[in-house]
């Protein structure tokens, strides 16, 4: 699972990939973060005039009346035994189920004839751990949608509420529209993340202009990581959503295509916003470096002025510090006050000159 904090992402990527080395295609090997909690199964059975939400203790408890549609949400893909049972019961392709267990897939759509696998990245947020990107896979059949997610917490509550209330088109349409609705709320959440990044960048820019530079680099690094994570999620999603517009996919109804086109437009907008915010990050970084340079220049100017003031004072002190025997001023009664006074006068004249030039 990817996260905004710095981590050895590339090493993690290849380490997880190596788990399936030497195995036959379609082998179920979990490639994500180790988990101890058992997976959870939540089913919503619905129709135009029917709604039923159930938590399942096991897959055997699932019964779907004839003519009704099923949305099965699987939270936790680390139990490969359960994944195998689900794949066998719903007739899901082995390669698709292999991608479910391998949690570092790019966003994509695979058509297996009587069902479709759609993979997308979903963002989840935690106060103590920051923002995470987790893989969500949708298995879309003729009368079911199965959503696989890595960990508890998702952005699907609005879809559940619409199904429960019978609002909108969800109950009157097929599984393809439900899959669209799930992908749509995930993409909508991208906009929420980008809006938060935009607000943080605006605040950060004001701090830089006001000279508050202490944690600017760390904040920029975190915001840049969020943008990179969003870009990695959205970039392949454009092609994946465009593939759903392929008219050869029998499971995607013609009435759903306009909504999928709208989803594709949203993904393109996400990419445009990401690129714009990346430019803003670069501009703030340049502004930050310029502010640091200006602050350093001010310090160097101040030190140079101090050194310049002491040059004539050091000259006077150096003359009367020479060890010559015949130096009349050394025996003069007013020698010390005159020398000290001349130093003060020279320093005062230099300070006045620097202020006149606006160097102080």
C-alpha cells in the first residue's frame, strides 16, 4: 500500500512482485501489507422495489433471490482461501483473481466475456498515519458486483445510502451502473484530496512570503508526494475508463455509456489539476529558495557592514599598538580619550552613511 510518507516504494514494489516468481499464471498469492484481522463480507441485495443489507459470517450464508442484484463488498484480500471460494462461486477468471490478491496493480479494465474486472486506486485518510492509496478491484457480472478492498474504510457510504433510499438510478439499472457509481465516488474523492493540497499550497505560499521558512521543505515534500500518488492513480485510469466505452463489452449497457464518458472527463480534469498544482509546487519551491537566498544576503550584508565599521577602528588601534619607544601620543595626557573619541566619531559617521544609503 502506498502512502504519502517517505518509504522505500520501489523496493517494496519489487519485493511484492517476487512472491509470485515461478508460480503458474492465476495463482493466488497475496502481495500486500501483512494483516491479522479476518476479512469481512457485506452484502447488499437490491432490486427496483427491494433492498436488503447483510453482514456475512461466511460466503455460505449468501443467498440471492432470483431476479435480484448483488453487491458484495470484501474488506481484506489477504485471505487467499476466501478469494478462491469467491472466484469459484461466481465463476471469476483466475487471472482476474490473481490481480485482486496482488495489490500493486495499475488501474485497468479486463474483459473476460461474462464478467469484467476493473482495478482502481482509492485514497483513505487517517489522522495519525496520513493518506494512503489502496487498490480496489470491481468484479462486474450479469447480476452482481463484487468490490475487493484492502482495509476497512472507504468512500462508498453515499452509494450505500442511495441504494437504501432508492434514490437516483441505482435500483433501476444493472451492475454496470453500480460499478460506474463506485468508480465515480472514488474519482470524486480525488478532487477532495486535490482541493486539500491546493489549500495547503496557498497557506504555504503565504507563510513563505511572510518569512516563515522553518518547515517549508518538509511540507512541500509531503504535498509533492500526494500529487505524485494522485497522478499515479489517475494516469492509467484514463485508459481504463476509456476501455469501458468499448461497445464490444456486452456487460456495459448503452444507457450507461454517457455516464462513463462523464467519468472519463472527470479523470482528465484530475490530471489537469495535478499538473497545475505541480507547477505551483515548483513555483513555491523557487520562491522558498529565493527567500532563503535573500535572508542569507541580508545576513552577509549586515556582517559586512559590521566588519567595515571596525576597519578604521582596527587601523587606529593597530597604530597605537605598535611597540615603538618614541611615540609622543603615548605620554600625552589626553592621548587615550582622543583616540577613543576618534574611533567613536568614525563609527558614527560610517553608520550615518550606511543609513543614508539604506544599507541599514
